[in-house]
């Protein structure tokens, strides 16, 4: 597969501010720049949507070290959870407003 030209602002980590001097580093998927990539853009987060039931309400699944660890309504919530698991810390109670104001949303075609 041929790699797309990368933009300078794309790197493997994105930080979000949690207030004060606290911040959390979200892990971007290194494959997101490849042609034909259809993932979420975050490492460990997959889109497992189904048109009915629980998967419709929480379509984003998080896996860490090959094990399922949870489902979330937004890709940003799932990425925050993965970052917490990676650091070995308990999950953060971060609201959608904080996440959406600090993470620029980028969609891949």
C-alpha cells in the first residue's frame, strides 16, 4: 500500500487539557495515513456499529493488549478511556464538552 502524504500537524499523540496543569495524551493510530484506512484514527478504538441494540448506542469498542475493555458512545470517549488504561490509571470522568473543545475532529474518507 502506498502511504498518503502526511501533514506536519499529524503525529502519534494528541494531548487534551483536563484543567489546571493536568493533561492526557491520546494515542493516534499510525495506520490512519495509509490509503484505504477506514478506522477511527485512534489506537485501540474500533467502530463496531450495529443498527439495533446496545451496539447502536455505544458503537465504539476499546481493546487493550488484545482484550476487550469497554464500549463508548463517541470515538473521543473511547480514546480517552484507552489512554487511561495505557497509563494504568482509573478511567476519567471527562465530559463531552471538555473533549470536543480540545480535540479537533478530523475525519478520514
